[in-house]
């Protein structure tokens, strides 16, 4: 070979980080090390730092393990929610931070919710109806923010003197005719009374006042507690000015009624009802908007408003059961057709009627043929249920069939406080052998001689909502996934647009394959040709499933992989970008950690994306994932930079000490090392009032950090480094020495720190420092530094560049390397 003094070789920095192969097998431009440096369209550059969001006070429960940015537009609210654990990991609470994104500010010192013992790491999700849902395996919770919609609002005077339904009027912020509640007083006394219904128990009511009260007046609030109204406690009226209630817009606060309030039915509406009475209020005070404060609480089922069909009906008279099911099953009658109603003429006190249903009830809809009603004075009805041994009374009833103090004197609702779950039992009666929940209606006096009952239906009791693992908002339904107290493969979907209806034909339970646990999931948008779809993805540990369809009638379950499931729920991310799966074909994708892989789903198939770093799943590798921590891995998705950050524990570490980042645009990995005490344990995407995206991360000292912001990793220096392949500059059969080396980089105007370059010859473990290169230059965009060296001879040459900064937003931006070498001899040994 000809002897040349200087043979120039440029070393490109445009490849990929690959740890799964030896440095001698890397392609040109690849990296053995790429730490704290991300890819650009032309090369690589340093990442930016991170800065505390809550700088003054760390959370007293410092281990943040779940987080969510909850945003509402009407009324405008922004809450950063976290699940935080104590240092021992034995107890957890949910805290809120209401600071404007992305400004700094501390968390509220009072917990939003204290979780039950036995709770697991939780999951938040946006939910329908302006709510956020949360599940931790022990509890399924809902929160409507500081201001949630008012379900019903009636201004009334007892004995039906007047009733004004302002429910729609106060549900919006319009102040026009028809959108205002004009409060009327009772005629006999200066009292104004309102009944407010909420789909969840509350702790405050906010009144937006249009025409204020100008007279001394006081408010009182009571809540339906099951058998009567109870006054709320510790009420503070912030609408009051100088003793004048409703003198201004404000909030009336009181102790939470979650443990006290019971559901009841008024005006044919099932709700948690509150009575507000003002004494001394002016006539015609005007309120244009009303909201309620719903504390975070267990999700509750509430009647959807549709009457349930009976499945059996018997009249018991003279010791004989007569089946009249088909006489009263339809909500219609024909006077001349005796089969369209049931005669209860002169039913004795020893007789009764029973109605059977498929599920427990809390009320009955009773319809009587007009002018064929009971007229026996002072008749009182009693409702009983079957407790497994005998009939037991349901307790006090609200009898809407009572008029003139006579039960069954008119059509109406009969309601009661639902029996404690488990207290009712099914039974069979007479010729109907199917076990049903039966309700017996008996009377303390014989009915009059002409009573015709033509319809009876049921109002179902609240269903218990079980303890689920995680929630998802899909097709504007709240999907509760993996029943941790029952069938782990169960998914329950709420009624459309609600978080409180889990009964009726618009809700359903789905069962995903066998009874193995469902780990994670999310909604994924896809497009095929001109057709658009949104599918629900769900993962078990060893399987991936997809729910396709647009309604309960069309939903279908498909198992799309039995090779890849998800082993760590917090690694599952939906990435809403145009990920190019083929030339000109872009898809939104989901990424997660499977057992032994990081995988991506593009709406068609599940494929691995970890091959460049697959050594971390190899137990024989020097750097491998801690198998005992594999289910605790986490992730974050940076929407602005389109990067997936995988957080995992290596070796024997019991905290997440590694952060590998997948660039979705370039399909390349790199590593971020934030240093001791600053390892991220989770991350979330947040947005400001203009919709601009940011990423926050949590560290194990009670702080949230704003990522990609600042010149340090929260006081830790940023060390940016890359390492080239082992390059045979003169070929595999020649030894060469290095004569010169050049570094070209973008110049910096603040830092005085330099790039340290190290050379490794012939795959040596230890290297030799061959130069310190300054990149500080305020007069040029780019620095072009060359140094004379005399290193070698070696066949293979590896170069490492490292720069440590604490005063630059982007510390190191190399453009390229170039080395000049001289041939020494052929390598014959």
C-alpha cells in the first residue's frame, strides 16, 4: 500500500444508536453511545434540561406514580392531577395543581382524595360529561372539577301551588329570555324554595346572579338522606353581602354529602336531591347559570329514565295466584278488551299483587284506567320484597298513586329507598318457575269495587360499580376495564355521553377472551382508503385485542396478536402522528412494552421496534432489564418532538433508572441520562390555554419537572456524548496512526466548557484523551477546530466526544468529525 502522510476520512454523524451489535459491526455514521443527544434532520444535538414545576414545596407523599392534565372549557378549568405514594409505598393520595400551564406553582396541600388501603398504581382518563375518571384496582372514581353541571332545578311551592322547571335555563350561560330562572316566593310567606338534582352527591353550589337580591335574606340547604331531608353542615354562603343572600354571584359551600346523600325520584328524575330555601328573598331574583361542586368519589349508577318491563305479574286473592302478566305488560288498554287490564275490584286486605323483574327495583310505574280507580277512603299501600325467607317491607314509600289520601286513586310512581345490595333474593311464584325479583303491593283496606290496573313497570335500583383497573373514554362512553373484584377480562361501557348510567339497553359488558387480566388500552384512529375508524385497543400480558364498530349493536372483538401483549400498563401510549408505515401511507400508532420487546401497532399488525436495543431483553447481556421490575416500566410521549420515552429499571435497580427514547419520525433510539436523583418515573403531556403542548415528568422526591426546559437537569449538569463505531481506517489488514483530527460544531456564546475527545484503539476498554475542543465563538456560526495528534498504530479506531454544560439550552451541536491517518504496516498477527 502506498505510504501517505495524511489520508483524510470524514466520519458522518447521521446514523443510529445501536447497542444490540458489536461496535465493529455498525454501519457508517452509527453510534455505540448516544446519550443526551437527539436526532435532527442533519445529524445530532444535545437535549435541553428540565425545571421544577412545584419549586417551593415537594409533595409530602413524594412518589408520583400516575398523572393527568384535566381540562374543561365550560366553565374553564385546568387541573394537574397526580397519584402520590408515601416513601414506603404503603399509602397513596391524589393531589391537584391548578397552576396555569406551563408556569411554576405548588400543589394544593390538601389532598383531593385519599385512596383506600390496597389501592394499586392508578390510571386517569378523560371521561364524558366534562369529567375525569380514575381507577386503581380498588376503587373506580369520578370527578367533575370545581364546577359541574346542575342536573335539575325546580322552583316550587308545596301542594303544587306552582312548579317552575328551570333545569334547561340554568344549564347554560345565556342571559336571554327563556334562559333565566326567575325565583318565585310562596304566597303565604316570604320563602323561596328550589329543588336541585345532581347525578352525583355534591359539596357546593355556585349561583350566577343576573338580578340580585337587595333585602336581608338567609339560605338553608338540606339533602335527601334516604328517608328525609337533612340539613347540610358547615354551610358558608358566599353569595351573601351584608346579610343579603343572592346579592352577588358566588358559591355556597358545605361539608361533602357523599356519605349522606341517597338517590330519590322527583319529577320522574332519579337524582341526588337538595332543597334550597331562602327566607326573606326578594320576589323575582334572577339566576342565569348554576353549577355544582362534585367531590372526587366512587362512580355511581343512576336510572336512565326508561321504565323496565315486568316478567311476571300475579294477583293473589282467596289463596289463589292468578297470572295477569299479559294484562299489564303493555302501556295501553282498550275499554272493551278485558285482556288489556287487570281487575282489582274489591281486593281484600288478605290479597295483594306481585310484580316480578330481572333485576332489583327501587320503584314502580303504576297506571290505572281513568275513572276506574280506588276510592276507599284512607287506603295506604305497602310494598314488600323477598329476602330469601319471607316478605320484608321496603320501608317508607313515596306513593304517587295517592290522591285525597287514597292509594291507587290515580296513576303514578311508587318509589322507595333501594334495598342494600345482597338483601334481596329471587324466587319463583306459582306457575312462573323462573326466579325473579318480586315486589308485593298490599293494602290496609279493601279496594273499591271498580279498579282497573292496565300497566305496571319498574324503576331499577342502582347497580354497584365494581373496582376496575383502568378507564378509557371511547366513542364518548366511559369504558371501565378489568374488574379486579370479579372477572378480570370484563369491560363495562357506560351509556353514551354519561359517566353515571350503567343500566339499560345503551350499556353493556364485554368479555375479552379468557379470564386473564386486561393490562392496558387506548383509542386509536385509523384510516383505510376513504374510510375513517376509531378502534379500541386492549392488551393482556400475552395478547392484543381490538374492538371495532360504532355502537353496542356493531361492536366486535378481534384478537390481533397472541405473540405480543403488554406487561407494563404505563408503557402504553397512543401516538397521534403520521407514522409512515410504507411510502406515502401514514398512520396513528400505539407503542408499548411487551414481554421481551417494545412493539408498535399501526392499525394492521403488531411489530417490534426494539431491534437496535434488543440486548436489554437478553439476560446474558451486561445491561439488561430487571425482570422483577418489568411490570413497573413507564413511558411518556412528547407530542411536540414526536418521541416515545421508555422508562425502565436495569440490573438490580428497584426504581426506573433508564430512559431510552424512540424518535418516531426517524425510527431511531437514543438515551437520556438525567443523573442521580433525577431519573424520571413517569411523564405526561400537558397543554396551555392556546393548545401548545409540553411534557412534564416526575422524580422520586415529590417534584414534577417541565422537560426540555432549562440548562440543567434540575441542577444536574447535562453531559452530552456520542461514540462512533470501531472504524478500520486503513482496512482490516492495516495498522495506521492518527496525525490530525477535526471537529466541526455549531458555536456557543455562553458556555466556556469544551468538548473532550477520547480515542479507543483496537476495541480497548480504556481510551486516551486526544483533545479538548472549544465551541465558544460569538463571531461565527460554526467552529472548525483541528488538532495534531500522534496516536496508534491501530487497525480499529473509535472516537468518543463528551461535553458537559449547565449554562446552555442546547449544549453541543456537532456537525461532523474528520481524521487524518498515516499507514504504518500490514497487520499480520
